[in-house]
């Protein structure tokens, strides 16, 4: 969860702070800040550390170093950096909020919430702290408190459209809603807003119009929001697709057979893979309602561990190239290191769910490193999946979702890679769960999922919506409701806008989808 998406992330990470306190350090500080702001994070960290050698009690630099470490997905080090900053300046609200963000990555919910409340106590007028508190309360299922906190953020900073966007994700807007009136007033002065604020404004208006049943206006707002977002991200479509294609080339059936048997045998990990918005959170919530299963959420752990094992050879190329030279020992190391870190999150759990959808890229490597780990593949109707992705401003990653044509091409290559895994892995190794079947036959499909995980059925899985565990994905609201079918076929109401998506999906889209789209 990076600082680049402060308004829609689960916590509000502020920008790089502070100027140098002395002329002697000013040039070094300016260089560090410049590197940080353009995303040269490794260089920025090195410069921050040089500054701290000269002035160890420079709280802002400890904070900034924490931000850079967090952006590099090194939350343990970020926590330590924020703690050091707070030791020097205990009541700095931005440091406290950033610290809360990092703690939440470890699911230390009480500690994270305490940091946000401490920031509010230190600076009651800090809208970002109220917003952050609201978002973490939402993730914890405390919706009334969450709504009040975000409403307070709006009161304190009524021109920050991101707060309206967050509020619209928590409760529907009505025709006579004061917040809708305020949002429309903000839209009237959109020309004076920054590009980021306009983007959030359009996402908020899209939700509001959908709440009011004006689907045409809602999708026009989505088109505007996503166009602005696309301008702000550096998505390399060619490299992304090439990586998927190269994965298919390297993981042949012969390669799989040659390397099988080297991994760590453990039934503890359960992987849920697929596209975002395909039902992965619902499946995890069902499983996490079983008393023997811990839902760990969307972890980058397997990718990080695989990269670390691959980098053990100094000249090794990045994934997927390094797999061709992996030894049996390296596969065992990968499985063992991943398993050890996973177990540290829930030492007493019989099973632990890792529901990072993007692990579909690593399904072959997962099979080799952890041959007993169930791999559950969430599948949803392609157009519904893509439209749902296009409707969400993701807190991190998912850079392919902000342009309909790019999204369709990504889906097509994901679909081809999943077909490849079914072809080269042992029969039945990947367990497909269709969202539409799950909502039509909750108990029947849920029983099969639990059985696939090697556990006896528990009826609490049917009461998944009563589970009070924190949920950090865009589906946090949906999985706190009983099963519903209203999302099935959602794409139809936007048919007139989906030409680029139809064209991009057409070469390999499901036949039933194309018939309906025609």
C-alpha cells in the first residue's frame, strides 16, 4: 500500500515531508526529496541514510525513509523508521498515520487503529487521520463508526474528493443527500482541482450516480476517472504480456515433470488465484469462517520469496527466466521459506489462505515448491470481471485496469495462461470455482471448496457475512452481506460503452459471453 494513492488506500499516507534544518544539509535533503518524488526509492533511501548519519534525530527524514521503504514493500523496516521518527517527535500526526499504515500490513489492527486515534488526539483538525481511521474501521466491519470518521474528514476538508469517494464506498448516496449536493458543488469547480483530485471526484460521482440508478452517467464518470488515472501510472503493457507469454514458454509439461518432487509437502497453504473482482474475497471469507482456517488476505509473500530465491545467484535474471536454472534445493528452499513466513502470521492455524489473485502467474512454481497446497481458481464471467475492475480505484497495483482495451488484452492473456496451467499441471491440480455457481448454490460449492482443502465441513462457512475479521480488499463491504446475485450480468447495463473491451476480449473470450455481447 503506497503513498501514491493516499485518498483511496486504506490509510492516508502523506507526501514526502520536511526541509533541511541547516544550510549544510540542504543540498543533500533536496536531492533525497527529488529522488523520492520521482520514484527513485533506492537512491532516496541511501540519501536519507546519509543525512541521518549527519543528523540522527531528524524526525522528518526517518518518516520519509519509512515512506520509501513502505513503497518498496519493506513494511518491517518502515515500521522501525516510523517508530524512530515518533520517538523524536511523538505527536507528529503524519508519522503516526504512516506508522498505522505499516502496522495494518501486518494485520496489527488494534495497534494501527491506536496510531490513527493518537494522531487525531494530537491534531483534531487533521482530516487525513479521520479518513484513515474511517477506512481501517471499514475494513474491520465497524461501518457506523467508519462512516462518521470519514464524514468528519469531509467536514474538515470539504474540497478533498477522495473523502467523498471513500464515503460513497461505505453507504449509498440519496437524491436528498447533503454529501451528494456538496460533491456536485465540487464538480462545478473541477477545473480548479488537481488531476488527482479530479480523478477521485469522478470515481465518487460514478458511485453516486450508480446508487441513484443513472448507469449512463455513472459509466461516463468512470471513463473520465480511469482516463485521469491512466495518465498517472506507468503501465508497461508489452512487458506485462510478454512476462505471461514467457511463463507459458518456460513451464512446459516436460519441465514440470522433471522438477516435480523437490518441493515441501505441507497442506497448510491455500492459494486463491484469478483476476481481481472475480470472487476471490468471497471464497476467502467462506474459508476463513471455518474454525481451522486463517485468512491472511492478499500477500505478496510468494512473489517476494521466489524473487529472493532467484536472486541467490548473482547473475540470475528475474522471473520467469530464473526458473529454468532452479535446482531441486532451491525449490525446497522456496517452499520452506514461504511456509515459515506464512506460519508466522497464524502459528496455530491448520490452514492459511493466501488470496493474492496475481499468484496465477506463479501457479506452476507454486505446484513445484508446495505440491500439497490447494490452488483455488476464482472465475467470473469475463465481462462482469472486467467491468468490476474498471469500476474500482485500486489502492496499489492493477495498472492494467484503467483502460478498457488494455484490460481486455490483459484478461485474454491471463485466460491463456490459466488454460496453459490446466494443460501442463497434473489433472485437477487447479480447482476452478465459478462465481455464478457459488452464488446459485452456496452450500454445495462451499462444501466442495472446504473438502478440497482437506477439512471436514463446518456450517459456519455459510455465515461468512457474520465473520468479524478484517477485510482489506475492494470487496470489504460485499462480503459482509449474505449471498446475492445482483452483480451477475452487471456488464449489460453498460453495453453501449464497452466496444473497446469487446474488441480486446473477442479473440479468446468465452463463447457464451460473445453471444450475449453481440
